[in-house]
């Protein structure tokens, strides 16, 4: 019975992943990146200020050396592992909501991003990534001559 239930949950997980991928492709083709097969995605907040875009990921329980942030062709990717620290031989779950193992999350950077000015800070289980905007030159005011006939 346990093996059958385990197989059923695995099939449901795969179906959920496929549905999520199709949904994201309809929502914003090429802009939203669902999790790779078999990986979980940490929760994220993404917001914009006048000076920057900010991405905050919830990485509670992830050790500082167990994740990385990379930028490749305008896509920012956070990859890592949350380890299950249990050392015993056996345990019975009554509720299991925390994801362990590998994770990945990717974000396409918007136009006007200063890729040379990206900073990341990991504190209290939250990873904050600040992506500075390119500073636009001040708009030059131009007087338009009006011809009256």
C-alpha cells in the first residue's frame, strides 16, 4: 500500500509541475521560469523602487555556503540545497510541508538593468538581491518654436 501511495503522489507531483509550466508559458512566455523537474522553488517577493529592482527569497534553513546566485544572458538564477538534518534511522511524519533537497529559481531581468551593480545579502533566512537600474541622463528641455500664420 505504501509504495502505491508513494507512486501516486509522485505522479501527481509530475502532473502539477507540467500544469505549472504550461500556465507560466501562457502567462508570460520566456519571462517566468518554473522550477526545473524535481526541484522546489523558494517563495519570492519582487518589487521595484525608483533606483532598483529587488528580489527577496525565503531560504530559511539553507546554510550560507549551500546556494549561489548567477547571471547569464539577462537571467538571474538562484540555486542551492536545503539539507534535511535528521540523523536517525526512522521517523513517522504526521505533517510534512518543508521542502528539502535542491532548489532553483530564475528571473529575467528587465530592460534598463545595470548588470554590473547587483548586490546580494543573506540575513535571517532571507536572501535580498538588489539590481540597480541604469541611470538615465536627465531629460533635456527643448524649446519649440511656434509658427503663427
